[in-house]
C-alpha cells in the first residue's frame, strides 16, 4: 500500500464529496467521490489510513448530494405533472 497515494485519494474523495452538494452539477462529483471511497477502502484494506475520516466524510457528502439531487428531480417532476394534469 502506498500511503501517500491513499491519503491523496482520501482528500480528493472529501473534495468531490463537497462538490457533490452543488445543485444540478453535483451528480458527477458524487459518483467520483463514491468511486474514490471504494478504491481507498480496497487499497488500504486492513492497514491504518491516517486520512480515513476524509474518505468517510466524502462518502457521506456524496450520498447527501445524490439524495438532494434525487429529491430535486422528483420535486421538479411532480411540478411538471401537476401542470400537465
């Protein structure tokens, strides 16, 4: 395991997690954050990762961003349906 690489990916996961909270544009960074979280967990498998909390928070923020995006799309879809009928 390359610790520097794992730490950099963990920090990048947190960054993309924050970017996933941007309305309308946050879906792509959310998927990137989820991918980075998975790769960090796979690469650091059982060894100690000093930046594990960054990867964890990036994962959580990505999930929140995706849930917000889904809620926004659902709300917009409901408004369109109400206007049609």
